[in-house]
């Protein structure tokens, strides 16, 4: 999201931390809860102005005039692209092994990883496979079954 930079004082940060719709606050960033993001998208779709959505939710307004609109528009785009469940997961932080693998050949990237990165990558891959298996009702050993079929040929 490309908004103007702002700096929050300690008092403003504390006021925002006490708001139930705010997940995390620093002097330059505010993270809102997934529930608030979904609520804001729905209210905006019904035509409610962004600043009114923030004020009715009890969020003290310490930002520039377009901040609420920029946030809601960004959340709406993310929901359209990834679905509203996208807000339930943490999407900030280091790029990690997944980004590395997208930009490099898989084998070269894997060889370039440290042992800790390889463990992190494999754990993330296993979690993703488990999620897919649970979400689509697949047996947990579908990868193994597929591997056995290839060997028989």
C-alpha cells in the first residue's frame, strides 16, 4: 500500500493499542485485525465512506485524509485476489525460501540454501501439503501414492 508516511507518538500508539480492531502498532505502522478488514470491505461495498467506517469501529484517527480509503482499497484487492481467508494468516516478514524458489531454478535455489533455510522450506512445504489435503479432503499420503504409481511404470 503506497500511502504517505506518518509517525505516531507514544500516546497515539497507546490509544491505538487499546482499540480491539488493531492487532499491532509501531511508530510507523498499524496492523488491523482480520475481522475488521472483512467488516471494512463489506461496509465499503455498501457505500459507507472509509473514514466513517474507521470512526464507527472506534479507531482513533491519527492519519492523513486518504489513509482509511487506501487501506480498505488494498484489503479489497487482496480479498479479490486471494479470498478473505488471506487475512487470517501472517503475510509480513522476510521473503523466505518460497520467494527464493520463485525467482531461481529450484535445484540451484535448494543447493544455495543453508541447512536452517532448507528445514524452514521443507516445513513450509509440508504445512502447505497438509493444508491442501485437509481443505480438499484428500488422504494425507496422496504424495506417496502418486510416487508409487510412477515407480511401477
